[in-house]
C-alpha cells in the first residue's frame, strides 16, 4: 500500500493537474510517440487526432489522484481499462515506458512544482497503480489461454461470410485459420481486430462488439461505415477491401459490458450501430428460452439504416417474453414511432422497478436515455452502458 506521505503529496498536486488539463496528456502522447514510435502499433491514432484519448487519459489520471486513498472506488474503471488493454495485447513492460514518459511530462510542464518530493510520490503512486493493472491483466491473459479455444495475442482468422445488415452496417463472420475452436464470450463483449491497411505506417487495432450468441466455432462482428469529418480508417477498410476468404488478425474477446442477470427483466436500448452488443444479448436470451421479460428498444434514422430489423421480428415470434419498439428519426413507418426515443409513454410497460437497463449508441443518445430512465424512477445502479471508443461518463 502507499504511504500516508505519498498519498498526501499526490493529492496536493490535484490543482496542478486540473490547471494544466489535457495539455498534460497531449504533451505526454507526443513525447512518448517521438521516443517510442513502436507504440503506435497499439494506440488508436485516430483517437489521438480527435483528442478523445487525451481527454480520457487526463480524466483517469485526475480520478486516480482524487481517489488515491480509496482505490476500491476505481475498481470499475480498472476492470474496464484492463479489459481494453488485453484486447490491445498490452504487456507488463509497456507500463515502464508509459511511466517514464508520464513522469518526464510532469517534470517538463511544471518544473517548479515538480520537486524531488513530488517526483518520488508520483513515481511510487504510478508504480502502485501499474502493479494493479499488470496483475489484473495477467489474470485475464491466463484465463483466456486456459479456456477451451483460448489464446493470447493476435490469431489468424479467415472471413467466412460478409453480409450487409443495413445501408451502413456490414457483418463479418470470422473463423480461425487453424480450424480450432474459439473462446466463449459474454454477450455484450467485443472483439479486437488488428489490420494494416494499404499505405498505413502502423498496425491498427479496433474493437467491435460481437453481435451474435457464442457458439464455440466462429465469431460475428458488425461494422458501421463512418463517412463523417473523420472517416473510419479501419471500419471503412473492412467494408471496402476485406472480402470472404481474406484473413484478419484477431485478439481474444474482452470487455466488461455484459448481462448482469438472466433472471430479471432486461431492457436493451440502442441507437445506430449500438444495436450490435444488444443483438448478442438478445440472441443469447432467446436461445436459452428465457422466461424473464425482454424489451428491445432501438432508434435510427430510417428503415434503410435499421440493422437486424428482420432478425428482431423473427426473434419476437420465437419468444413469448420479448417485446420490441422502434423509433425512426427521419421517417414514418408502420409499427414504429417517429422522432426521438421518448420513454415516458412506455412507463407502464417497462420494468421500471426491477429491470436491468442496457444502453449503447452515441454518447448524446445514451445520456438522453439515461436521464429519462432516472426520471421514470429507474435506480442508477441498474443502468449499464457501453461507450464505443475512449470511455466517457454520461
């Protein structure tokens, strides 16, 4: 454990961190990539350009400093980050590199405040936190390796099938080149794909939610085309260049967003490509002939962008406990709502008192849905959500 003196010194630097803001993490990443460019094979460089990763790291550093006396408060964040790290194949020696550049960044940005005493405290505190991550990630790696179909690091997979689910989303069914089994996963978890698009300087790793129930032989991911101001490098590469028969490198399933209980009413609320982890959860529950009430709420722009619409109707016919509701923002369609997902009209239908609610989609949508659920009386601890990309609080 950390000494009382170290804790006091680290907490005394909180104003320094807050005043510097994301300048700390911007400087840190620039410094680290200049000295250790090989780490660009691990980090998502698109998130570096958007600034999302810098903000996420700054938030994590500030949260650690504020909660250094009560690390158990950070247990959920540690698990989420450790799961993401294993999907990137982060190893113990990487922590030494990161720690060195973090300390040097603090020294360079605040030479007067970063005294030998402060440096010693932050070095000890970082080492303590790194040991927590290294230990947890080691456990995850060992568990993945020991299970039937398990492995560590990149494994070669072949694309068995490529199927359009809507105008924007395409599914890929992936099976191991070696013909062996694959690791089972929790519905809601994701799969990391490692590719090097033509002309790219570095390998790129992206996480995609598994969108079907676990079967022990292959995986299905569903990928949205990103055509905005910052086009999706890997997502669009998969859609445009990767065909059935091509090979991809794949990491073991990971993630901390999955069903908490199969015995309570479960409500799946999604928008856009956020439907993907919900499909894995729903397929799993229907296959197990769940007797618990299931509610599937989805919002998208138009019927043409509604991924898995036909499959959801099929599942609704198969399950006596499933009810589905759809919202189209820019189209009127029989059997659906028009406009934004307003939940108040469904208050008498939804299991407000005892259900678990799962959210996935754009952050703005999830905050909108979460605020409505809280207003309806749903307890905050029964609202679970997944953010695609660096984590953000709703």
